């Protein structure tokens, strides 16, 4: 069963505009949610995380929003830059499950100059 | 420390051969994870270690797969009698706790790509 879902395989945005990447989950036991970025031929790189007791966390151009009642989170990138073009993965973990991350399928973001 | 190192970066083998991948985690991280990633999918959990103890194995880890972390430092993932379906990127990660959110953050290596002919 797919506990973490990213329903948009790709997203194209103009440079300088906002990129919004979405993620849905089904397991209400998840305590933490994370976003990773992946360039070709590299491993995923951690971007930002949020605890389930928060609804927003911001780090520079990146903000993650969590809506627990809807079991939905999103990553906002403002302003988008061409170097942000990569595959973005949403991931979740539950403390009782040893901290392992369950990943979504990824969304490929393309930021056009 | 240069991060998580994986070796080899790419392995091409014939069906039925055995392969072994090595992972050197960040030295101060005591948890080590193995994941598998195929095209168009996110990383899938295989197994993880706390120091030298293997604490969980996914049902994806068939009996042809074995992972070890003998001294709680580096780890190896061996696949015996490889099949074409084993072709994937094998990712290793070690983890730390994020001081802000408290999340268990995995730091990944660049991966070992396996191609089984």
C-alpha cells in the first residue's frame, strides 16, 4: 500500500514564480514529514522537515505546510530558480517504526528561465 | 567527514552472479539504512541497523539479500543469484536528529547502480 503519495509526476514553473509541490499520506501515526531533492546521478538531499505538531515550517525560500485533518502537506518554493529543477520527494516517518522514511513517488520540477 | 560513501557506483553483472555493495556512513551516525530505487519511483526501504544490530528488514528483502554491519561502522549489502528484477539503484543512508523539528533525517550516499543482464 502506498502510504505516501505524490500525485503529480511533473511540474513546470517560470523562474521567479512560486512552485507548489503536494503530498498526501494515509498513516495517521506519522510523526514527521520531510522533503528531499534529487539531482540525476546523486542521492536524495534533505531540504526541510516538519513535526506533526506544527502546521508550518520555513527555511529561506522553502516553506512546508502541514494539514493533518486532510493528511496533506505541501512544499512552497518562492521565488523559484532554474537551479531548483530536480525531482522532489516527500517522506514521512513514525517514531515507533525506527525512524525509517517512507517516500512518495516524486515530482519532477522544471523551472524555466 | 565527506558524507556517506558507497562503492561501487555502478555494477554490471550477469544473471545468477553474486554482487556486494559497501557503504561507509558518517562516522558519528549510529543508524544506517539501505533503500532501493527504481525508475520513476521513490526510494523503498530495505533494512536498517542501529550500531551492529539489524533491527528491521522489509519484505522486499528476499532470502537472496543479506546485509551486515559487523563492527557498527561500514555496512555491506550482498545479493546472491542476481535476477534482472534486481536492477535498481541501491542507496545507503545514515541518520541524525534534526535539532529544529526533531525528525530523524537521513543523509544519503550517491548510490550504487546495479544492472543485471
